[in-house]
């Protein structure tokens, strides 16, 4: 039985958030969904099981607030971070408190305006410089 096919896909289910590969992961593991993280202001959120996720909270103030939530289970506590385990249905609440970073999305109007503004600075293929090349006096 392949567990990967039964696991939540972070890139598909949470595509509105900024997703990165765990910096501790080996480069060969970048395509593995178990190494994807959702980047947050106060830490990161990642997969923990088939229907569970974990949040590593690096802010002690935010962690102390979240310790009071009954839907979160503390799995690890250290001086610099607290790791909570939670069900996927509680993701929005956790993401909101941890300030999950959203992906930058441009509206079609803004995108067209940026393209038009950059058009005059774009390289034009096939245009030759009118500048005459002068020979260097060095080496003559």
C-alpha cells in the first residue's frame, strides 16, 4: 500500500499559500510532499499524517495562546519552538493565528499594466546598435 497516494497534497489543497521545501531536506527529496512546508510569520505548518498536520510555532507569545486551544495537541516543546499537532479541519484557524504567507496573485488588469510599463525597457530582438566600434589605442 502506497501511503503517498493517500496523503494530503499541500501544493494542491493549499495553493493560495506560500509553499517551500523544508531547508533540512536533501535536494533529492524536493518533490516529496512530506518535505513541503507552508511558510508562516510565526513558524511553519507541515504534514504530520493522513488527516493531521503539525505547526512549529517559533513565537513564545503565539505558542502560549495556542496552548489554550483544545483542538491542538502539543507534541514537542523546547526553548525556541513548540510543535502542535492538529486535524486538517482546524487548518484555517491555525493558519490565521500563525499568519500563513499568501502567494502573490496579480489581477489581469494589474498584470497587463506591468507588462505595458516594462515594454519600453524590454530587449528588442534583431536591433543592431548604431554605435561605431572604435579601435583601442592600446595594442596599436
